[in-house]
């Protein structure tokens, strides 16, 4: 009896101590449990950054299983036929047009394409820069400004820029978006604005070059027993330990790339090769099918600094960032579709960097204006090259059942 009481007493003391420590960690030190902010997507690995705070909320989000008609069961989500069946697999990519800075959702795009078969439309793909990240409103994004400029120049109101970009996406995901969101809609003009994520995002998440930056996290969620994830979601202390380990892994990986010339050469070459492989594949498909497509290589603070003779350090040293810049230039020059690349890395060279950049990659509203101006002539060329606007898609001719 005495031993049993001692065990129970010890257990109670340990539990109360842990609860007290957790209370202090949250109220005094401001620590918080794990919050997943990058929703899982079955095709793209991650969906939109919608700032939902729990898995249950993300499940009800625009790219969650409930949006696709899956109901929660004991051991998974199951489709029971209670909701309408999809007519196209492209609905798995419809969320791309529902980000916070998009001005046309997928349903609106499909309606306009069918109602205005002779309209002119440019589909925009890429990462957060392509979205217009850092603009304070949808109307202040570069793609909204560019749409207005094109309409005024061409004297037509039936001209649209449909934005299907997504923050954090690399060229692999841009390629998937091209095939799943743009091609099935018979997009005739496509503008891809990207590159920076392919260079720097993997080293910030300890993933392989070319891989979605949450891939390692997804592996952990699926291929471990899940206990550490459960603990981190319920304990701010456990989450602090977990985040500390993640940061240390990233620091170690980044330090190796900084200090080891061979490791960096392998990383940089792979990142750039994968980027141009994905973009060249898209451009080849565009050429075969008669689409007008451009790939715009985005400006970045480090690239602007290089052009202006200023220190170009970013996530890595100036020497490393300069090498990235050189490899990108070589990649464009060596592409069989080099004329379909638009090098925008110098568009901010004459601007006040403090006025343009909100961080290493994104632009203020003044930067959005400069970007829109820089893309004006390439976009006019896209529209000229596009075969008679947005031709009637087979989706519009599909009979009702």
C-alpha cells in the first residue's frame, strides 16, 4: 500500500509540475503549441497560406477534404456520393485562383471563358511574387495594374489576367499548375513569374533542390508514429524543443553550403538545372500546342544589389548569391527557348531599394507599379502571339448529363 501511494503521489507531482511548467511557458515566456499554417494538398504537397490554426479548420478550408466532398470517418476521409461528383480533375487545382490577392476565382474564369470566347486572357503562374505579395489590396497588385494598362492600351474591356500563383511554390509546382489549371482551360497566353524560390527556399527548409519546401515535414507526419506531432500541438514546451531542432538543422545545412564549395556547387547546379528543366518543358509544350508562353525571371534584392555594385548577401554570402545570378544568366542563354524568357532582374536598378523591397524578395506597392510597367511590352507580345484570344474550350461544349 505504501509503495502504491508513493507511485501515485510521484505521478501526481510530475503531472502537476508539467502543467505548471506549461502554464509558465505560455503566460510568462509566450511560447505556443505547434500551429500548422501550410495546409496539405494531395497533388501540390501544400495549398494556400490561409492562416488557419488547427487541422480541423484547414479541413474545412477551400483546399481541404470537405471542399472536395470527403466526409470525416474514424480512420480517414471518405467520399460517400452525397455531394455532386466532379466533372473534371482540374477542380483539384481550383484553389490556386482563390488566394487572397486573386481577383478571379475558378468558377468566374470558367464562366468568362464560355461567355466571352473571343476575350483576351493571360494566365499567371508562379510564387508569392507572382501573387503580388506585399500589396495592400488586390487592386494594388502588379497583375491588376497590368490588366488596367493593357485594357487602356488595347481599348478593350474583355481582357483579363487570371492569377493562379501560390506562395512558396517552386518550378515543379508551377509545372503542375500549368498542366492542371491552365492547359485544361485551353489557356492561349501564359506568363510565369518565378525563379527565386527554386534558388533559396530548399536551403531554408532542408529539402532537396527542386522539392516543395514542406516535403520533409510531410514525410515526418506520414512516416513516424505521430506522437511528437501530437505532443507539439498540445505542449508549447515540446513545440519549442521541436522548432529549435528544426532551426538547428537548417542552420547546419545552410552553413555547409556557405563553407563547402563542393556542396554549394552541387546544390546550386541542381537547383538551376531543375528550374530550367521545368521551364523548358513548359515552353516546349507551349510551342507544340501553339500557346504563347513567357517565363519572367523575377528581381530580388540580392540581384539588384549585384547590378548596382552593392553588397549582395542574402540567405548566403555575396559570393554565393553572385554565383546563383551567374548560373541563372547562363541558363537563360543556354535554353533552346531563350527568346521566351524575360530577364527582369535589372528593373529596379535605378530605384531606391528601401522604397522598392519589403524584404529580400517581395516588393512594395511602388515596386508593383514598376513590375507592371516592365511586363507591359512582353504582355502585349504574348497577346499578339496568342491564337485569337481564349478560344472556346471543350469544357464549355460539354453536354449536361
